[in-house]
């Protein structure tokens, strides 16, 4: 599982959950349920990274870091 930030929301227009990965330009997925969209976005992230490697493009490192006091 990748550790990129994933934004998931319900789209009334599409009648589906949508997921976006802000750090990976254009990386989006949809699904009929929260769990389905989460599974789908992991596949799309993998494909995004694989394509970037094939094209010789840089792959951003996940920026999120949580600090617990």
C-alpha cells in the first residue's frame, strides 16, 4: 500500500465515490462504495508510478508525516 494522501468524496453528479491523489497529477479513481474506491485508487497509483518510470518522469515521495507528542 502506498502512503500518498488520498482525498475521497461522494459525487452526486456521478453517483459514485471519487478519489484523488493530489501529489500525483491526474491520479483519480471512482467506485460504488468507499472500500471499492480505496481499492481502485491503489491500482491507479501503481499504474501511475509504473507509467512515470517507463517515461523517465520523477516520482514524488509521499509528503505526509504525522508527529505524535
